[in-house]
C-alpha cells in the first residue's frame, strides 16, 4: 500500500493563498474512463465499417486501417476534448473531474498531448494495469502520462468563504441587485482567476499608482467578459471597486445557494496569511 497517498492537491503561493483540489478517486476515474471508452468504441466501430470497404481488395489492409484508426481515435479523443473543455472529456464532465496542472498553472496543449500519447502504455497489458499500479504508488494518484505531463485528475473546484473584511469591507454591493447575474459570474469564474483577484486586492498597497490601475483594469475586464452587468450597476465604480464587489458577490451566501452544484464544501480556494484567516 502506498504510504504517501493523498486525497487532495494543495498549491501554496508566496502571497499565502492556498489552492486545494480534491483528487479524483480510482472509482470515479474508472467510471469516467468507462464512459470515454464507450464513446471511443462507438466512433471506432463506425469508422471500421467504412474501412470494411477496403476488405474487397485486402482483408489485411482493412484490419490494419481499423487498428490504426482505433489508436488515432483513442488518442485524439482525449486531446481534442481536454483541450476544448479545459481538461475534461465526456466521462470526466459527467463525473465532475478535470485534468489540472500540478502547480496550478494554466493547462497547456503539450501537456494534454503528452498524457494522451502515453495512454496506450498506461493501458498495458490490459485494463490500464500499468497506469493503475503507477497511480496507486504516487502521492497524487498520477499514471505515467500524468507524471510525464505534470498533471493530476481532480474533482471540480468549489468555493470556500474567506475572511474578506480586511480587504473588502461589507458595504452596499450594486452587483447583488442582480442575483441571477451574480450567480452566473460565480459559476463561470475560474478558481485561479478568483485567487488572483484576491491576491491583487490583498496586496494592492504594494503596487505603484499606474501599475495598480493597470492590474485592476485587467482583472475587471476578465470578469466583465464573463458577465455583463447593467450600466447602472457599474455607475461610479472604479475597476478596483468593481473587483472588490465581484469578490463580495462571488462569496455571498445567497449567491452560493442560487448556484447549482456550488457550495462551501469540497475542493476549494483556501485563503490564509494575507487575509488573516
């Protein structure tokens, strides 16, 4: 039995913000893989019927094409979906799993390509025996493809309420006048972006005047690209004030209740140090 196995991946930043991701269990990964295998088999079967036409000329050619197409589909399936859906396939999406970088960085296509190219090796000799044994003995449940790509499979992130009083004291929040938009913002915003905003607000006094303005403009533009609030909700708000209002809206209990599948449990962004928590 692995003596170092962990149920969560914790990523600490120099500013004191800790990202905590609950790692996927072997059971959830197997179930997700079963869904993906079914999808791959279905696509491969359809393509094999097309390859059967080559059987009129040579059965060997038809069998060769079928084998090659299955390999291509099984690898391309993971690459394409994990890239377009930010680390998810049909199976992972169904069971709330996602591939993430072990350092909390943005997942890059070369990582996705590498972990999927090594999938055939992980599947040896049958039923992912190599990958299963490797995942069993690694701390974060990584198969060979994950080790090479520096990735892990984790559950979708949820939110944990930090102490916002030191950086964003409770005041009237015009964004909360539109709870459906606030709930949509909470649902669409990535945990990494929210953590970035929290760090920016907590460390705002360390930035120069122009640098501070540019920083909060960039963050505000990101949140505004997710949800467009009416002009009256933004009237009189600077970019920095808007970011503070966004954080208050995201962590507002009423917004949590209005957002399906989001709560104050499970994997979370845990804020310590700079927020005094």
